[in-house]
């Protein structure tokens, strides 16, 4: 997702509004004419302060908790504070604003949404509940992480039910349709006829076309990378370890693609490694959408033989039923529902690659600048192929897929923690930080 600032980014030409934090959501949910652009249905605006796991009132001195009953001066002060750097009260990662009534990063927001309804009793801590919570260790213990979420004031009652989400989406769609009718009526009144502006396409500028050709060309050239491995079809059952080793070819191709992009090569080697390692799972998932064959229900890159294909049965055995279902839901939402073509998916891949919130990034401002550049390039590409009305409908949905993929990333990371690193290829161990399991006891006090 776009993580470059804690404010709403507005392009006045098309009146696009990026909502890049939950704190901005209420202010930016409506465009200048009152039409909802995007709805974060994971947040319920409720002024209750009772902790679902405690009978005590959260301390108003808690720096991560949202204050209530703001006066006009307080609101002005809050607006200024929104522009300052914020850090997650759970793990210390960079935060964009309030999620479920407390300052938290996007990763902890997604974690809380999935796990808070289960309650602390659902999880066990193997380290006497003394786990240290930081960016590197937050995924190792769900109980300690969830407990920290509650401690900083995150509210599970702010999580919308499926029925509430549906009602909210229906209201948004009704508002959009009403505004559409008003716009048409206004055009008729002013000119006597309905304007054809909505049907006009915007041609790409030469520099925009060059940048698109660069990343698409880099992706296609990366398909020529090969290694001597194929899917072990003779195995009675596929396991996650097998999937990890099979994914080595995709990882090498992602690395090769990145190194062919000039703006990526301009980064220091340390930042290049941090971006690739920090986004490895997300990049692999996005890449799997590009290689998915809807007709054959399999994954295969164009230049590869059938020996390298991955069918749905293989993936389901390796990932497990629940994770596989979420993976397929994400894949079909892009490939089928949004009908994203190769160029759109490659641009999403590059936007995800340039995520400034990855750990150990030195030149965050440059990474942020590049992410914004490719996000705008995706918009320009859509405008060259679709009417403005269609672009307004699909562009926010495409960007929000970068939020959905964070959820998938967390689930995959949790499954990978259970995989024995023995037998895993060295590159995959390094990229996926699978050796961290051996050092976890150095960060948590083990009862052993």
C-alpha cells in the first residue's frame, strides 16, 4: 500500500484522493462533490472506551490512544500532529495514523482485525508471555502481540461484521449513483446535451510510455532466467517446504526484474536487499497472479515447460485449505473481478517493491518518491485505456489490493515459521529470513 505520508494526496486535475491512513479516512471518504471514493469497512467509528479484555479505562496519557471530545483548538492541533511521524504502539514500526482507536502500523492493524475476535484465550505463548515486540519479532508470538494491541487501546468492537460491511458498501454505492445522476442533470442543464467527456481516453505522454515499457520489458526479460529444478510430481503429497524450494525460480526472476529498473539500481545495495527481502512474500503473491492461467487453473510462466507448472491441487496441499482459499480469493479478485491485465499487475508489483516501510531502509524519501511515481503511472495507464468513470471505479480498488496482500503476507509468514529450514535452498532461507527461528530465544525469555 502507499505509505509515503500521513496525509491525503490530491491530484486536482482528476480530483483523485489517496487515503493513506485511517486517521484521514473520515475526512477523505467523500470527494469534493460528496461522492465516496473508498470505504475502509474494517473501522467502526464508536466512542466507547471500554477495553474488551479489561474492566479498566484506558489511560488518557496513553500516547497511542485516540482522545475523545476534541474542541476546535484540539482538532487543529490534531491536524498538525497527523503530519508528524508516528510509530506503532505494538511493534514500533512506522505508523500512518489511528487503527481501531490506537496508533498502529498497517501490519498490526491487519493482525488485530484477524485475531482480536478470537480473544487472548485462543493463543498460547511458549515463552511465559515475555516476548519482546518489535518489527523483527512481532510475527513469532500471536498472544503477546494481541495482548500489546489491547494494552495500547485497540478496540475489537470497532471491527465491522460482514453484515455491517455490506450495509456500508450499499450506502456508498447508493451515494455514488445519486451523485452520478446529479452530474448528468447538471451537464444537461448547462449545455442541453450530455457531455461526452466521460468517454474520452487520455493518451500516454512519451515519458510515461517509456517508463511503462521499461518495467514491462524488465519483467518479460526476467522470464528468461532459469534454474535446474522442476515440480516433484512423483511426491505423494506437496508440503510447504516443497513450495518454498519451487518458489526459488520466481524469486530469482523478481530479483532479475528489479535489477533492470533504473530507479531501483540507483539505490544502495543495502536498500535493494531490504526492499527485496522485506517484500519477498508480497512480490511472490503478486507475481503468482500474473502467471495464473484462468483457463487451465494452473500457474506457469510463458517460456516455461509444463514440467514447471503448478496446479491448484499442489498449491492447496502445500499451503493448507485456509491459506489456499485466501490466496485464490486474492488472485481471482485481481485477475477475474478487476480484469487486471499484465501491465496493471506489473505496475502493482513495482509499487509494492518500492514500499518505504520495509525494515532497514536508509533512503526512505527516495523509495517513497518512486512509489508515488509508479502509483501515478498506474493511474495514467488506466486513463489511456478506460473512461474516467471506469478509472474512478477501479483505481482505488487496485491500490487497496496492496493492503489486502499485507494480510496474506502475515498468514504466509506464520505458516513459514513452522517449516524446518533443513533442506531449504540457501537463497530462500536468506530471502525469507528462515534462520530467524534459530535466534528467537535470544529475543524472548524462554522457559527452557
